[in-house]
C-alpha cells in the first residue's frame, strides 16, 4: 500500500503545480494548496505508510489516508475533469 500512497502524493503535488495555470481556479487551487501544506506538515515522512508505522497509530494512519484521498480526488477532478471517474483514489 505504501507505494500507492506515495504515488498519490506525487500526483497531488504535480497536479497542484499544473493547476496554477488554470484560469478561474486560483481560489480553489489556493485552498487545495493550503490543505496540502497542512497535510504535509503534520506527517513525518513515509514511515507511517509501513505496517509498523500504520500499526503504531492506526487512527492517525486512517486520518492521513482519508485526507490524502480527498486531496487526490479534488486535484485530479480539477486538472482532468473528463477522466475524474476512472482516476479516483479508490
């Protein structure tokens, strides 16, 4: 699961960089960027994406994955709305 979560984080980061150029989406991109920055600040590396890291604090792991899911779906929907369905986090 760790590599998939890492890939989702890369997609969010790259998607936010691409979204900066979208006309009329400045406010939405700014809000997503703020959520992304808060997510990255509260999490320490990828250690919690391991069995031991997730098991050490399962509630925090679930919260992190849920936050990442929301960010991923929002960013993919913003940068590629035509393909949003097949590219959702799940």
